C-alpha cells in the first residue's frame, strides 16, 4: 500500500502531473494550491509534503517555517523550477529533506526521492514510538521502584521500631532489679525532651534525643549490678568498671546503623564541657548539643533520686548544683534554660 502525500503548488497543471506520477507508484495524494492550505490540511496521516517554493501569499520557505513552529516532523520535498545555491542553502537551513525540480523529466529519480522521504518518515514514526514506549517503561519502572523503596522503608522502619522496643525492654528489666535506679531512664528521657523542646530543637533532633536518652545507660547491661547497688563509696577498681559503660553502650549500638548519631551521644554522655570527663576526655564544641542536654538531665535525675548511699537533693538544690558546675561540667546556657523549665514544672516529670 502506498503512502499519503500532500502536494502544494499554485499551478494546476503541475499538481495534476505530480498526482498522476504518484498514483503510478500507488501513493495517495491530496492537492492544495497555497501554503496556507498546507497548514490547514497537514496532519500525522501524511508521510511526505511536496512543497512549491514560489507561491503567492505564503511561499514555500515561510510555509516550512510555520510547519517547524508547529513541530511537524513530516519530510518536506521542495519543488522548484529555479535551482540556485541561495535557495538550496536556505532550504537546508530550514530543514528541507530534498529538492524536486520541475518540469519533472526523470520520473524514476522523482520516485526514488519520494520513496526515500517516505522511509525517512517511517523512521521518524518508529523513533517517536520507541521514545514513547521507552517513556512508558521508564515511568512504569520508576513507579515500581518507588513502590519497592516504600516497602523497604516500611520494613526498615518496622525493624528499627522492633529493635528499639526490645532494647528498651532490656534496659527497663535491668533498672527494675535495683529499686534505686528503677525509672531512671524514663525520667532522664522526659527531662531531656523537656529541655530539648524548650531549646527549640528540630523534629529530627528530638527523635535522636529521645532514642539516645532511652539507651544512654545500655552499657550497664553487661556490668555487675552488685557494683552499682553497693552501699558506700566505690573502690578505684569498681569506679573504673563503672566508667566503661558509655563505651560499652556505644559498642552495643554500633551495629544499628540507623543510630549512628545516638551511638556517639551515648558514648559521650559522661564527658564534661572542660574536657575532664570520660571515656574520651573531649569537651567544648566537640560535644554534640544533644549530648550536653542528656548530661544535664542525667545529672539532675541522679541528684534528685534516692540512692542507698546518700539522700537525694531537692529540685532547687539540684539546680543550684548544676549552676555551680556550669562552665566546667555543663553548658551554661542550657543549664539556665533547664533551670527555668524544671523549677516551674519539676513536679510533672515523675508522674
């Protein structure tokens, strides 16, 4: 089956001649007599446009410019009786596929050029179809990947939550063995979050602060509780054992890659602003702001909670101690924020 060709020429005789030749080769032909009619008739049904250059009103060049503006990708064969270099350069610049000279003398050559233009059109259609199909496949793959990513994120989130719950249960079980430390982690977490919210932390920082607070003493799971529960002062050996729990806690957390920042906070929650803490002896700007918050909350709870070897301090006394040790052990600004909040709401955190 032949192709559909749009022929535009203001000369009726030329159009008739071209139509008869194209019919000989089984092509379907639509004839128009002006460039404006080309723009009105053109559609994706056509495979080739045979376009006269010299037409009144809108000439062939202007017609091709308008076709280009409309992004028509149908090959255009210019039909001209004048074969000048100027015409050829302009036609090539506009994207014309080839030239046909009139009068048509070599019918076979004429047909070859039309046939090549038709093949060009088929190639363009195939390329467009391929790109469209590729876009569809890319969209489908992108959608599929997004769904799989969402499932992986949900699965990862479930694993993270399950891990956090198991570790929380272990920590609570450890604390409940000692009446003096029972509830310590819960209170420290509540105090730390109270301070964090007052310090206007971001939602992400609040989440990290919550988890780091929940597990700041997880390293004590592997320390002999008799040492922690002992009445009276610890021996140097016992004290060295106790000082290992931040590093042990960080090691326990290390395999949990989603808690990288929490691991460092847990390791450093007994460091001091002046660098005299443990286990790494770091201080100042080296300490994560969340570490500074937990240090304050942890120390305050330790001072206000009853121990078997000493009496607990009142909130006012504990705040006074925090202020006394500010600039050496604690962040001065955070201590003042904490003091303002806890002295007005301290009765809430043990409820």
